[in-house]
C-alpha cells in the first residue's frame, strides 16, 4: 500500500522544462483499461511500446501486456521517465497521468471493451 499512499499524495508528469508535480484528488478506484488507460496508452505509448522483437521497449498494445507491466507504467509516469519529453509533444496531462497511475495502482481493472469512450480503438 506504500505506492498507493504515494499516488494519493502526488503524481509526477513530464512537462515544460522538466518534471512537474501536481496535487489533486486521489485516483478514483474505478479506472479501467478500456475506458481510461488504453486511450492514453494508444495515444502516448504504443508508437514505441509495440511487440517488436528488435525493440527493448516493453509492449503495451493489449490489456494483457499493460496489466503485466502496470507497475512499470505507474513508476515510469511517477518518476517522469515516460513518456519521454519531445519538442513537438507536450507529455501527459495531469488527468492522463492520474488515470494511468490510478488504473495501474488500483488493480488494473479491465473494463468493458465494447464501450466507446471516443478515444482511439
């Protein structure tokens, strides 16, 4: 539960000239992969994190992959190492960081793959 306490206090996201800490409400226990995490992973992570034998990046294309590596996802968002900051990309918003960390630390719930959330497939 130590990690959950850290998440409740703050989360770290990449932005601006470096790492920014945001304060806010603790993550909701109702974050799910299909409704919350997958649209963010698709938009910000899977370009590099594909199941490619020639890549050292962990794959995050499917629920099973993201669930398996959910602790790494949370730690990488919290320490600001992922997603990497690029000139043309703003990094994760506070809401997206909160949703990914919340999903990963609150059990990695699957959710309903049939519910359209208006994000990417």
